[in-house]
C-alpha cells in the first residue's frame, strides 16, 4: 500500500507518494514529525503540515526532465557561445569588418546578452518560487523566442541591444534557472551525475553549433539563420512542459499573496558557508578568464601566426564535456557539503595549468595543459548546483542558485576586459586569492572539520 499526499506548485497539483510498510519512529511529543524510512532515503512527514518530504524517484519521468534540461543548457549557452560566428555577419550586415567603432559596439550586444542571463537570475528565482519551474521556464522560452525572432527583422544595430541583448537573454535566463532547480525534484543520489549530463549539453552544442551556423550563414543569410535558431527556442518551450513539480511548496498567506519571506528569502544568507561560497565563486571568475583571453595571442607569439591555435579551444571544450560527466558521477559519492573540496581541487588544477601555459615551449605540451584545464573546468561547472542543494536545502535552493548566478554576472561582464589588461603575475595573484577564499568556505561550510 502507499499513502499519497497532494502538494501544489502554482496552479498545479502533484501526487507525492510516500511508501508505507517501512519502519516508523513514533512521535516523541505532540507536533514533532513522524519519520519513515525505506531503502532509498529517509522520509519525514510532519502531521498537521502542508509540507512533506518524499523519496526522490531517481529516474522514471526524471530522465525525460533531464533530457529537457540538457536541451535547455545546450541551446541557451550554445547560441550564446556561438555569438562569435554571428558577430562577423553582423559587422558585414551593418557596416564593415574593418570599422573598429562598429566592432566595439557590436561586441557589446554579445556581452550584454551573456551578462543579462546571469544578472536576471535573482529575479528569476523569485518567479520560480512563486509560479513554479514549469510556468517560469515555458514563459521564459516564449520570451526568448520572441526576442530572437524580432532580432531577425532588425535593420540596424541599435535595436539589437534591446531585442537580442535584453529580450532574448532575459527569456533565456527565465528558461535556464528552473532547469537546474527541477532536477532536485527527481534526483538526490544521482544529482551529481544528472547535473553533469545536463551541463555537458552546453559543451556538445558549443562544439557542433558553429558548424551549423557557418553553413546556414553561407546559404540563407543572417536573418534566416536567426529564424532557424528560433526552432531551438520553440523546442525549449516544449521541453519546459516536462518540468512536473514534485517537492511541496511553502504555504501562502490567507490573502493569497506569497509571503514576503518567499519573495526575499533571507534564510540562505544565514548560512555562513553559503555566504563565503557565493562570494568566492564570483571572485574566482575574475582570474578564470585570464587564460582564455590571452591564450590565442600567446600561441601566435610563441609558435607563430600559422599555428593551429583553434585546436586548443576545441580540446578545452571536449574535455570539459567529459569532465562534467565524470566528476558529476564522482560527486555523487562525496557526502554533504564535502563536495566543496572537489570544487576547490578543480580551481587548484585550473590555477596551476594557467601558470603552466607560459612555460610550455612545445605545442604538444600546451595541448596537454588545455586538456587538463578543460577536464577540471567541467568539474567546477557541474557541481555548483549540487553544492547549493547541500548548503541550503531543496526548499531554498532556487534563490540560492539565483543569487549566486546574479553575483556571477559581474565578473562574467567585466572579467574579460580585466583579463585583457592583466599581466601574468596578476593572474597568479587572482588564482591564489581564489584558493584562499575557497579553503575558508570549506572550513565554514563543513563546520570547521
């Protein structure tokens, strides 16, 4: 037999099944929760409470949700990372490739778009808590579709700042963040692996999409290429319908409006470990950009203009995808917030590899460095969401991830220009500071162990 409890997410109702027949620990006093246990995980059901925790399915419909989230991650960041391909076409469309002023103004379209995805995240987290993952994701994908379609009809650069840089990117932001939150509804033991598979989507799309865009731009032109990309956003909108919520939501006030604590969740900031971690990740990203900005120029100076420098970025992208799969699975075997140790180790390797780049006198050595850098870059990315779940819990994770991504918007926007003006010694200093911050986060997050 099974006991079913109905929980709601926005306008939707979901049946959460709590397995019966497992040993039950009776209440010690009135108002205390009853604890049930089965082979998968411990289940706590508080009587007289609208909230209950349940056994995560660890599969089933969750696999389809995982594929939908993978498509979201791939299409959002695949299109963003392929802006360099669109960049040249935009220059030809609105002027000349040799116009330095036009190059500067066009580059800001891509920078604004990437920055807005992260900048909007704290707002997206509020909508996710109030409306649920499904409505937020589908609505965001629809807005992104409208923004990208409108960009295909633009005849000058000015409106592109609004249609592509703001509308399209804000839609992507609203579609992206729920894809991270919904995974915690279906997976707990396999959350690391699932996040690795989902984030690997961006690596797959980043590697393959430039070839598709190059062919489309040659055959059908810029405007029609953007309309083809709208198909990706339409599929993303359909994928959002798979985000069937399972976790119970916090009760609303008698007026029907969400309580202020749900709009501005201060609980996440009560965790010292989360505070240090949330500020440490953005600090790391200032140094994170240094090798990516300087690598191509360094290869030309060290090995000549004709060197096959593009293969290095491909090496980073491919091993980053493998790293997300491998370390996502490894993270599942690391209990609790100790996953932070794995993330700090990845930063340590990335920092060491960054400092090794100027010491490589043969191209093969540089390839080896980039392979390792990509592998541990994948580790850093794939376990951010699992760490957030461990630090603040499933109930508060939406705003925890949102605030983290919001803080990341600053280095994502200004990091490349800082990297462009930095020296090698400054990069080493940034990496050293990053490691100190994260080791402090480990001590606080793990209770000083």
